[in-house]
């Protein structure tokens, strides 16, 4: 949620999935659908500006693809339907009353990051690094979903595997230098980047490569960009499925009557090229479990 999207493979893939889903329900841009695109490019402050602009345009529906954008849209309107895509624990963020009965003007799909997904991610990391005793988690304490996931998912998961956690807090780009200094000082054996670290993906990956630290995340675009491993919902599937919400609402359904769905497809992506560059031997058993192995 600029009119012209950034030309990145991951955004193009998600946009194509959304268009495919809309087309399956009879909506084609330029024929019977007008789409006003807005991209904050990681600048959360822009979301409020864009949400207000869309409300002034009196659009029929707002689609959001992040917690920040969804909160901004909720604050901007209580009447225009909002379909959220790829948002973590929306019920805990007070975006909906509950998954089964969202109420209000918001519904959509949760990405279900945290809980079991976090346990599995840490398990996969331990499989790749059997001697791992400390992991640094990059998260934003000002982000509700990030804070809940860190405290209620990653910390318990790490404790169950007897892995120490180094908390690396990043609220804004100005925090990167001190965050990297903390990693250098604490010397974790691997890094784990939360979803909201996406705006800082480039510097984080460059730092991890320089320090020869394996980095994992929940979203596959991190693996495409050089992270050693990702495990999480198939976001293209979420966007394609999210189009069905848009179609039903445009045909008259009320968001309050449409339960929030959760992911049905999760994917493990392993970047073997990065692993080899780090001198990391990925066990064949783990490679066999991967949905995709990036080799070049």
C-alpha cells in the first residue's frame, strides 16, 4: 500500500499471484477493475498518508500487506472494507475481534508466523548447525506482532532447545550500527530476522555475509536475496487466496461475516549457494525436506 512499485522479484511474484487470484474471480484490471497502488517501501509513516489518500478517493476496498499498513487503514476508516494479507496474529493486534468472527470492517488472511512455525524454524537451524548454542534475533519491540512473536514464540522455542537468545532491537535504520555492534560483541552462532526487518534486508545480509553468520527468516524473499534458510507460509498463495476476499466483498459480502483464514501451505527454502560460501554443510536429510534448494 508510490504508484510505481519497486522492481523486485518478490514484489512482482506477489503482485502476479494477486492478479491471478482476482482473474479467477472475474476481475481484470483495466476491464472491470481500477487499482490504485501505494507502496511504503518500508517507511511506516507513509502508510498513514496513503491510507488517508485512499479514503479521500472513496475506494471500494483497501488491500493491505503488512501490520503497519493495516493499522493505518483501520485508523483512517471504519466503513471502507479492508482485506489484510500476510499479517501476523491480527486478533492479538486488535485488528479483528477474533479469527472466526472478525467484526468491523477488516478481514483477510493471517500468516500464522510464530508458535509452531518458530519452533520448526529453530529446529531446522539446529539441524544445519548441531553445535548452535546462541542465536541473535533481530526484531522491533515497537511492532506489536514482532514483540509478541519474540516473547511468546522464539524465546520459549529457544529455551526448549537450550539455545541462548541475543535480543537485537531495531526500530529504525539509525539502529543498524548499534545492532551490528551488539552482534559483534555477543557473537551468536546465527541470526534470525523478523518479517519487519525487510526494509533493512540489504545491510543485514551484507553484515551477515561479512561476519560469516548464517541468517534465517520466515519469508522466502530473504533466501532469494542470500539468507541461508527460510521457513514460513507461501506468501504467493496467501495473496492469491486473498483475492477471493476482495472478490466476495466487491460482490456485496461484509468483512465482519468472513472469518480470517490461516495459511495452508508452508515452505522450507534453503540457499545452498550461501551455505557453501559460509562453509556450512547442510545435512542431506534437511535438503530432502526442502521445498526449494537454491544452488546458483
